[in-house]
């Protein structure tokens, strides 16, 4: 008997269900022995507190196109994983106990950075773990792409697309704030796809003087210069703030009256240029809805490989994507590392060649 546990952890995204479906199909098609799938509810919490259900074919029917996760998810920060829970129990021990009680052969974790760190810890503790690269942020080290990312790029792009007409009618400056946590993959790609004039990323600290200069220049040199669109990462940071220590910056952020960096920028731009500025925050819509066609194919490929690995007993890996191929990366080599946008990468250079400003 092959017993497989599965959980989805951290912020949700599109194609979680598509990935689980592919794993199920791949295992069922290839396993040489009877198989049981156990789904843990709400991420690692389900594994800790024995909240699970057996998953059968019916659970996976019709979920290829459905966003969210049939298992539910939650955030279990890695930095608290070794801290006892409210009953004084060691969380890692609780998880190991459930794993052993169910006589699992392996645990499949669909998760982003924090979740992969915990997956690696569990692997070091002797559990057979396979991790799947999930997150709209695309910031997971060891893989060129994560599932959920392309669907989120589509949604963020549509948000920028739809701002164009109203920005043009009113001759306004529009800021579209895009998710991505501490990295700029999502705003970079959506910004280019949506034809943004300025893209601000955490990896390229901006100067407010430079931004206002670009706005003024477009107005005087371009017949289309009535309006301006900025795709701003939620983690965008000024050159001045980038010099602060993490602690100093956190303190400064707490002192702001603005709900996010975009509103602060809007106020500064209005004050300096006299132009009307509006902010649009698509927020969690970027994680919602159905996976796009790219993500459905990608999730299927990743899940298929995970199924193959499980059938061959290959554990302790993140299923990843490198140079257009699905590969496996040792968890210990990828856990805890953040994949940032390289300011000198070709995509940044190509964008600059087209006149896109990064505010630097
Ligand atoms: O990691 C995915 C993500 O959507 C980030 O882009 C964003 O910073 C964060 O999660 C939002 O977290 P929450 O859903 O907990 O508000």
C-alpha cells in the first residue's frame, strides 16, 4: 500500500487544485500497488492536529480549472515552527506523530518560501517529502517559475489594461499597485505586458525626483503624454529608504499615515508635479479565479513529475522548472533562499531600451 499525504500551505494561488489533480492522476496511473491519498486541511495545521480526510477520485474531478484549494490553507510562519503551540506541544513532533500514525510513505507540500523551509525541516527530521513550487510571487529559489505566477501576471496586466482608458480620458497619473511581496517578478512582467511607463521594483530603489522628471518629460514630448501609468510593486522602496537597516525601515513604515507605498508616492507626485494622481490596488484578485492555460499545463507537468518521483521513492526534493524542463532540486539546496529580479538582467535592459523607466 502506498499512502500519500498532501497539503497546501501559505497564501493560495491559482493552479493549486490543478497541481494536486495531476499528482493524483500520475500516481494512480503508474503505481504498482494500491494507493491511499490523505488531504490535510489548512496547511501544516491539519498535519499537526490530525485534521485530514481521505481523498478519492471524486475529490479530483472537475478541479483543473478551479482556483483556491480544495484542502484549505493557512500560514504557519517558519520562524515560529520550533516554538511550542498554545498547549505547549512541539509542532514538528506533532506533525511527525500524525505522519507516522497514518503510516504515510510520503508527504507532498504545495507551498512557497516559508512552506518549503518547513518541508526541508521535516525532510531533515526523516519524513519523505516532495515539495511543489507554489506562489504568485515567483520568488522561489531553484526554479525559473512557480505555478500561480502566470495567472497572476494575467490579472495584474488586465488591471493595468483597464486603467488605460480612464487615465487617458482624464489625463491623470495612475499608480497600479501590484503584489509580489519582497520581489518584483509580478510587477515587472505585468508592467511590461500592460504597457506601463514606469515600473518600480523592490530590487531597484527609486528616486522621487527621477519619477517626476519622467512624468514631466512624457507630458512635453509625447502626443500621448496626457496620462501616465506606473506599475508599482507593493515592496517598492526609495533610494533613501533602501539605505536604512531593516529595523529602521520597519519603524519608518509604521510611522506613515499611508496604507501602502503607492499612496505615499501618489501624494509626493501630486505635490511635485501638480498632476492628479489616482491609486488602484487589485490586491487579492491577483491570487483569485481560475488558472490560465499556461498554469494548467505547467501544473500538470509539475504534478506528473511529482507522481513519477513518488512511484520511484525519490524524496527530499522540490519539483522545479529550469531551462524549460521539469527537474528536481534537493530541498536542502533551495530552502530559505529568495529569488530576486537581477537589476542587470536582460529583461530589465530590454525594458529600458523601450524607454520604460524604473525610477532610478
Ligand atoms: O505570497 C503571496 C502574496 O499574495 C504576496 O504577494 C503578498 O505580499 C502576500 O501574499 C499577502 O498575504 P496575505 O494573503 O496574508 O494578505
